[in-house]
């Protein structure tokens, strides 16, 4: 049931979700998509850059097998904004990747939007994802 949140409740949710977002990228070189998958809703739909259409959690799980671990990816994350209504939070951030998983140096910037929902256990789960390469 939706209800108005206090600024403190919004700040707490933002901090929890931002910490989860940061852990997604910290874990990727060690465990691939395991952390991302473990923190996704069974109803997850995501649209990563370079993919022609959104895809479900089952596709994300298939992609996990394609990732080589460990990898050398390097990137920095920058928080942009957060919105919340009821048990739904939307976070906006951008990343700057300077090394691909295979060690190739790059200069790539991405914009990311993730939709999180609070499950019945009170844990935040990733429901929707959209990433795009920043235009030149």
C-alpha cells in the first residue's frame, strides 16, 4: 500500500539502493552477475546498452555464463537523482568505464536508470533497468 514518505524514509531508501547499486559493480569482476541476479525481482525486465530490446531475468541468467571471471573492468559511478513513491524507488546515475573486462582501455560513459521495489520481506529488489551509452 502506498503512503507518503517522510524525507528521512526517502533518504534511507536512497542510501540502501545506492549501496546495492555500488555493490553490483564491485562484485562484477569477482562474481559476474551473481549479485545483480540475487537482488533482482523474479519479474525483472532490463534493457542494457547494445541490446535491441528489453529482456527478462531468464536472459540475464543465461548471460551470466558468458562472463569471464576474474575480469579487469574498471569504472567509476556518479549518483544523479532518486525518486520514491510508496514501495517503488527509481535511481539515476552515470558511470565512466576506463577498462573493459578483457583489459582493453576505453573511455565510455553510460547513463543508468533502475527501478527498485520493496518485496514482502522489506528487501529492495531490482524490477526494471535501462542503460544507454552517452551520446558523443
